[in-house]
């Protein structure tokens, strides 16, 4: 099936609750039905309806789940003459866990072991058994 192409001017009119479309990286999404389910709320989508929301979408650092989800709402693309450069997405994910090494073990247990040893030395010095 051929992709439906829209001019940015055509999308501008779809800026209200009953018909809301946004453009993300030159792809057009109809978010009218999705708005109520959007985890980020209705308002951000309504504010961006009829507009290019690429920057906002990227700034939020939407997850891969969001990327998958948005595919359901694709209705077409922006015409070639109206295409803009794509906005790079920053994903907010937890940094990878550090591998567990001997150094990690020493960093955690080193100080208490050294302190315990010192305490034992001081104790035996202050209270000799014989
Ligand atoms: C079809 C398009 C969109 C889909 C499918 C979508 C989906 C989602 C999902 C699944 C989340 C939960 C967090 C995550 O998994 O990333 C989310 C959060 C959010 N979204 Fe969207 N979103 C879309 C468009 C937008 C746009 C255009 C904006 C901004 C203009 C936006 C702003 C936000 C904000 C502010 C949050 C909350 C982030 C937080 O609480 O940390 N979203 N969205």
C-alpha cells in the first residue's frame, strides 16, 4: 500500500481534541485516540497537536516500548519538500552494572577488615591476657 503523504500545512489543522496529529521525524501520527492513554498525559500531546514534536519526543527519552507503541498510530509521512532532519533520541536507561571483581570485593570489605584488625591489635595491647 502506498504511503499517504501530508504537507506540514495539512497537519497544522489537526490540532484539537477531536482530531490530533503530530509529526515525529517526518512520520505523521494520529494521536486522537491515544491521547487519553498517553503515560505522559493528554496536555503534552494536545500542545503539540498539529506540530512537529520530534524534539519534545526525543528530549523525554522515550523508551523502546514507546517507539513500538507509536507505530500503531502512523497515518503517513511528510511530503519530500517538507522533510526536516531527524532529531537524535536520548534514551534514559540505567547504566550497565559494574562487573563483580576482586577489587569490588576489596573496596567493600577492605576498610572494615583493616579497622577490625586494628581494633584487635589495640585490644590485645591494652588488655594483655598474661
Ligand atoms: C505516538 C507518540 C507517543 C507515544 C507512543 C508515547 C508513549 C509514551 C510512553 C510509553 C511513555 C512512558 C515512558 C516511556 O516508556 O518512555 C511516555 C511518557 C511521556 N511522554 Fe510520550 N509518547 C508519545 C509522544 C509524546 C510527545 C510528542 C511528547 C512531548 C511533546 C511526549 C511527552 C511525554 C512525557 C512528558 C512523558 C512522561 C515522562 C516521565 O514521566 O518521565 N510524548 N510517552
